[in-house]
C-alpha cells in the first residue's frame, strides 16, 4: 500500500510542476513517450502510464526497490555510497528500476496533543536532523529519484552529512534556505513522522538498517543479496528483456517467497 501511495504521489507531484525541468519539456508531456521520459530522467516513474505493449518496455513494470535507512548509520552510508548509487547510475536510464528512499530507520517518535512530535534516533540528535533534511529534499524533489538521490549520495559520502547538506543541496539546484526551514520547522517533523509510520507498517518488521524491500517483499536472503550486489538482484527480478547493462552483472540467486 505504501509503495502504491508513493507511486501516485510521484506521478501527481512531477506532473503538477509549473516549470519544465532541464530537459526542456513541459512536465505534463513527460510520460507521453519512452524517449521523452528517458530524456527527462523519469522513465521509471512514467513506466506504468506509458502505453501498454511498447516494445521498449516489453509491457513490464520496473523493479521497485525501497530502502529504509538512517542518515548516520555506517551500514546505510556504506550501502548507499558503494552499492545503491552505483546501481542507480548503471540502471536508471534503462527504466527497469524504480527507487524510493525512506530516511527513518530505528528511530522512535512521540505524538503530542498539540500535534507536534519529538524523535529519538539511533545515532543521536544529529541523525534526526539529517533524516529531516533528507526527507525535506525528497519532498521538494516531488519524489523524483533523479533529483533527490544525488543530494543523498553527496551527504552520505561526506565525513559529516549534516555539515555537507547545504553544499550538496545547492550543487543540485535546491534552495537551501527552503530545505533548512523545512528541516528545522514543523514540516520536517511531519515528514519524518510520515516516514516513521511507513517504517512501522513494514512486514516483516525492520530489525536492521538499511532495510531493503524488493517489489513490496523482504526476506533475509533478498536482503543479503541486495546488500552485496543490488544490480544483479534488480536484473534477475526484472521480467522483461534484460537491457545490455544487465549482461555484465554477476548473477546472484535468491528465492522469492511470494
């Protein structure tokens, strides 16, 4: 249900933008064809709306990869910077992967009567701040992965993610003042709470960070394989004709318990 909700948010979000992005095409036309969607960097997001039977997509859906993580978690940082981002760089133009990041992890929240929240994060207050910043960036990017993932990668590659946040945001064209105001205000708390609710609804329950969900499912075997070689997991899971980018991927076998 969470994945379906975010898919809807993605579509509504980027189609409602008033200005075209750097591809030079009005957002309402981004899903008109595979060529336009690829040029504008939203092929995965558009795949379900493109005409069925298009031989370039083989009538199949992209593999949905959801990553629940924490901004200061060493395992999260290692996975994002050495596995996830390289996989995204390799596969996103093919349209076979749809990625969603949810910054929260093993945090906890308390909902107060005045509709405010307090949070406790596994790696301290700095992590709560980092999680809020990244949630604000994701929201500001209208959940378009090509827009927010470079910021997350930039932050997580730095010695201190929060200290790098301003430069990382500005480098990708985000208004840092707007992001910072979001993170420090009630909107950041609201977004972090939403990420917390989504994390709490996971089945099975999250007990390790990063927690990886493939097409709405999680098993220990899937998790282990994805942590080691996400490219192979995505390529093996994809049901259509494998793109050239998959041919060089080392195959890792895992069993789906669907």
